[in-house]
C-alpha cells in the first residue's frame, strides 16, 4: 500500500513539473537557512558544557554605577577572591584567574623567544578543582601552591619543549615578560580540552607569584575600589543553591566593604558558566544572544513563507484534482487513505527539498563566512544533524501538507465528478485562505525591504558624519606592554624622520576606540569645588596635531604630567564660558593638581551611539600602548605600511607589529549593525524570491482558470488594458493590505534600533512607501505578464467547444 502511495505521488509530481519546481526550490531555500541556523545555534550553545557540575559553576561579575552611567564588568576586585568562600557558606569552592595579554614567552636555558601570546594567566589551585583537567605530570594538589611555579598544557609542551615527554618537562624553567619578568619552573603538565571551550589558556602561573613579587598593588588586587576585567573569579555553588541565592549573599559583602555613596554604587552578580560564551570571554568569540535569536526568527520566517507557498498553491490547484478524489471515493477509498496519499506527495517534495538543502547549506556557509565563527563547521553526518534531517521533513510535511490534504480529501464524490469543488455557498474558505496567506507573504517581504533600506540609510549617515578628527591616511600599531618610555620615544623619532610621515604620536588608546577610561575631576568654583564625571585619555603632546583635532585655545602641551587639555564639553559641564577663560585654571584630578594648558574641539572618541563626554587629555608615558602615524597625502599605502613595520622591527626585534588603518578600525564600531543589515538583506532577497515564486505559480494557475472569462470579455469588446486592470486590481488590493500590516512591525523594530544611537536620522517614512511600491511593482510584473499572455490567446480557440 505504502509503495503504491509513493508511486502515485511520484507520477503526480512528474506530471506537474512547474508546481514541483516551485515547491522544491522554495522549501529547499527555507530548509537550508534553518539547517545553517540550527547548526550555528547548536555550536554557540556547546561551549564549556562538558565540565563536571557545570550547572553549579558561576563567574562573579561587577556592576559599577556612577552618575547616569552603568558599567558591567566581568572582573572583580582582588579582595573579593580572598573572602568570598569564608563570607558565603553557599560557595563550595573558588577559582581565581588573572589573565594576561600579549605576554612575551622565552626559554632562558635555550635562549629561545616564542613571541607574544594571549594564552597566559595567573591561576590559583582552586581553578583546577572547579575545572578539572587530565594531568600527565605533576601533583594536582600542590602544583600551583608555591610562587614561581607553572602548569602548562600539551600545546605549550610541544611548543616550548618539542620531543620532550611530560615527566621530563617538570623542573624546566620558562620566562614570561609582562609588567615584570617572571621566571617559573614547570610543576605540572595537563592535557588540552578536547571539546569546545572559551578557556584558551595554555600557561598557568601560580597566583602566589603575584604576592611573592609584591605585584599585588601593580595588578590592582589590593583594593576593593579597583575593578579590572583581567581579575576573574569563579565559584562552585553547593548542591541546591540557586543563582538568586548567590546574588543575595553577595549584597552582604558589598554592605560590609563599601561605603554608601550618592554618586556611585558597586554591586556583584553571578553569571552561569553556560552564559559566558555570550558575554565577555577570553578569545573574543562572544556572540550576541539577540543576534542569534534574530537569526532564528529570520529562519522561521523564510521557512514559513515557503510553507505558505505550498499551502497556497496546493489549495488553489485542489479543484483540478476534484475528479480524481471523486473517482477514488466512488471506488471505495476512505478519507484517511486520501489524506495519507496527499501527505505522501508532500513528503516526497520535502525529501527532494531536504536533499538539495543539504548541498545548498555549504554554499550559504561560505557566502556568510564573514558573519560566522572562524572555527564553525557543519558535520552533516553527526548524530544531531542526522536527527534534524530525519525529523525536520516530517514536521514540515505535517505543517505544510495537512490543510491541503484535508481540503482535497473532503470533496463529496457526486459534486467532485461534476467538477464542483464545493457547495453553492458564495463564501469559499479556500479563496479566503489563499488571499490571506498571500497577504502574509508580501507583508514579510515589505517589512524586510523597509528594514534593510532604513538600516542602510542610518549606517550611511553615521559613516558620513564629521568625527572631529582626521581618519584618512592614518595608521597605527600596538606597542609592547609597559615598553620603556625611552624605547617608545626612539620609535616615534625614527618614524618622524621618514619623509612620508607627517607626524607620529604616542597614546594609551586611539583617537577613537571602544576603550573607556572614566574618572572624576574637581573644578574650583568660588569657595567650593564642582565634581565632574569625565572621560580620560592618555596622550602625548603630538596627539592633537597628528589626529587633526582642532585646538581652540592654548597649546598642545609639552608632555608634562601636571598639564592637561580639555574639550568643549568639559567647559560646558564646568560652567566656563569661553576657552580662553579655562587656560591656566588648576583642577584636582588623579590625586593631584593639574593645569589646563589647552582646549580642543569636541571629537567622537567613541561610537555615534554615545554622546561626547567631558574629556581630559593627560600624559602618563609609562602606559602608552599605541603609536599613531599621519602620512603625507598621495603615499603608496602598501609600501608605507612595509616601511613603518621595518622601523618598528628595528626598535623591537622580538615583536611582530602590524600597522593598520584607522578608518578600518572605526568601521568596526558598527560591525554588528552592518552584520544585521547584510543578514536582513539576504533574508529580504530570499523572502521576495519565495513570495515571487509563489505568486508566479498561483497567478499562472488562477489566470488559467479564468481563460474562458477573459475570452468572453474580449468577444464582448474588452481591451487588453481593461482585462489587465480587471485581473490586477485584486492583487493591488492584497499588496496594499500587506503594506498596512508590514508598517507597524518594521516601525517598532527600527524605532528601538535607532534609539540606540545618539546621532541618528529621523524616521524616513518615504522609504516605507518606496518599499511598498517596489514590492507592488514586482507583483504587477508577474501578474501582468501572465495576464498579457492569457489576453493574447485567440478567443475562438478557447470557446470553440462551448
């Protein structure tokens, strides 16, 4: 019986090639998108799921509120790690990390330098108790107890001591250069994680080394007021302890160690280990949950549109199969058998679409590779994907095929054999449903078009705004951490000697970056002081000139640590009327008196999502981290890049520097927005394509049903224009209803998105209209072509049998 169902289904599909092509293409696009998103979501949620008792492991985060700002941080003050297990009984264990970046690694015994890595961290013994590893050598209980001890992973073992087994590596010395030179003996070797993890560290230096070397103050671990994202604290909660209970317990530590302050407030909260991949992690692979959820919605919408195509076209073609149903019922066919027959046809279509989708998904992965994690791959033979390929077609078959099969199997034999699909009611549920499904399809298409056009206009607006500095022909490179100031000045002088270089500047950060250093300053006001909440940038005296920031009054400074420059918004907040009035004014900042020697124009040191803050430019050469170079106009940028890197290599022979372009860095501010725009653009194209295919199939069928009507109207004198207008007006009405339904969801999303920008366009309502007209034009083109072909047929050929 089942074999016959498949045979008949295959014959029906082969006989109706256009219908089959539209169904298979639409469903394969929808399924491939869903398959890709399914794998991406599964990949994103698979990080660090293998740790024992992972549901009881939490990372402590800090929330600092100051003024109107709220600043979450994945780090914690050093003293919290000392007391948390004693203060909170619900904590079963704790593990501490102090992560390092760009750490130079060397083997002093063999005089080998391995370059800078981001996989080095200080760790206490509790870390390996919370996150157990397979130990190949060393004692897990004591390996990190003593100062200047280190545990390395197999990856580091093979890199530092190639050909040496784990046991032989014990006792060997390695050198790490960070704020100080650390020499430590290898006391343990652990296996690398075999599953996906955000813990990328391969070198673990004992936490006791910090205290032993009296570096605790340097790393900021001595004070409750110092919060650094490098200072990470993990806890393992006791059995049955909930997140809310831990959050509540942390309040008592805050009350005990922080004074109440009207201006600022510090709180701690716990983050489940399962959420770490979606926030600040150690490999910059964090993915936004909102972005993932958006992808899921887009995938479901595309699949929904494809399913609507199927339902629409099948119900429209139902009358063509009425006689088949009548004969089957007359010969004894039961309704359940007919339903199964029609579902079998649907299942065959879905299987064909699934086969094409499996091949298409790799093309989609390659097309969207810039928006996917670099390590993301699709293993189509994995258990979860095989389950998807088995279960998903069944689900789509039921969703798409159940209504058409109920409609087809419900025909009464006596009416079906006469060619009647229903009784004599004027209202047809099939026609009603088809119209409404078409409306839903075009509503989604119009909404996507509106979103893409408005997002594109806002991003163009942002990229065209004056930033208050020059970003063209400006290059930058990172400096070694805590490089000696004389070395940095030597590099700056060498760069300035090049004829192609207009100027070079040293600074803590770029003129515009995602970094933010905030503090407070006290400005004298008659007999009192006014406290300002400000942004701080650490720069040298060449900063303003090299970056093209206009100086409104005074000078650019002389690299004196008691001199500062301020911006216009600082004057506004301080109540100073003119730039000249500020010159020579002494303010209290950073623990000392600083004199204002210059006033610069406002510039956007962060994204246009934020307002320009009151700003102080100060000098602290020890903490310069970037060198910025302004090139003369008309330079060969590729050659200039090579020459700058060659000079850098001469000054820092053990470093691997790369000069990058500032304008590319600024574009990265809106990378997430551009990603959303491009993904929505792809979804828009797919939505229009699927809707257009559905309309093509539907209009070709429905116009074919009206061929006699068209011929009669032509005989009675109707022109082609009148016939086109008659057929098209119904579709115009459907698109207008679709437009009305699409406007509000698009407006709601765009209002929320635009609210995230301080500098933004007004809602461009004209683009809403353009979107509707564009979709209407596509609709009219498809319907008009079919109508025109039908209107050209000789009425005599159509009516000769009447």
